[in-house]
C-alpha cells in the first residue's frame, strides 16, 4: 500500500477528530459514534461505516483547522512513535522485527504507509491549530477532556487488541527508529 498523503478527518457533532492510525483511532471512533448514530451491528468496521473527510494534505488540513473548522473543537491523539511502530508491526506484519528495522526500514519506507508514516507527516508540526492533542498513553485524560467539552460522559475503551506478544527491541533497533521518527519525538515527545 502506498499512502498518498491524505489526512483522515472525522466530524462528530461539534468535534473534529484528525485521525492518526495506530493511536487509538478504532476506540475513539466507537466512543464517539453515538454523536452520529451508532451502527446497529457491533462487528461493523467502524472505519468504513464512518467514512472520512479527507484533507488532501497537511497544508490543506491546517488551513481547514484554522478557517473551515474553526468553530469546532479540533483534536487529535498521538502516541510514542516507537510504541506506535511496534503496534503496527505486531498487528500487520510477521517475521523478525529486529531484522525488519535494521535491514531496510527507513523514513522513505515508513512514508509509504499511513500506519508507519511519521505522525508529523499526518498532523503537521504546528499543533497550535488543535484545541487538544491527546496521548494514547493517557487515554483516560482524552476521555475526560472530550466528556467536558461535550458535556456527555465519553469512555474510550480499548477495542483493537493485538494478540501477539510485544517484542523487546535492541538498542540499535531503538536508535534506528528514533532516527526515523526524530520529528515526531521533537514535536510530540515520547
């Protein structure tokens, strides 16, 4: 799969969610689905059911956040980039993660798939256009902020679980991922 640079966005009433894949998107969408009419079948693919309002690229998304969507509560949720990559690998790939990272995984390769592209490629480096930037590591805080903004209790559960054990990475594999995701680490931290 080659990612074309589109930015997946979703509107839930007065909320505008800019999705970063592998950052709790499935759980967030299910928690917010009642704002647009929850699907009848709980086995529904929530991503297909909701669809997307795709901005063609980060520049257009940033412009829309500032103008077209300025009246909405604009938020996104990010994740430690190394944890995000490991989650991707465990859910989408098979084989030796160390070999995959050290024998050819690069920024160019990462950018081919929205699930591994740097988060800053998706949401940009100017996070000031968002009213809130949450972190998957503290999803309870994301729930609390959205509950306060909507005046509705929102509980973001953990709906998308990988059944593979998370591997420990060597220092060299971590260093390689830190190099690839340097912009993410600088802008959103770890």
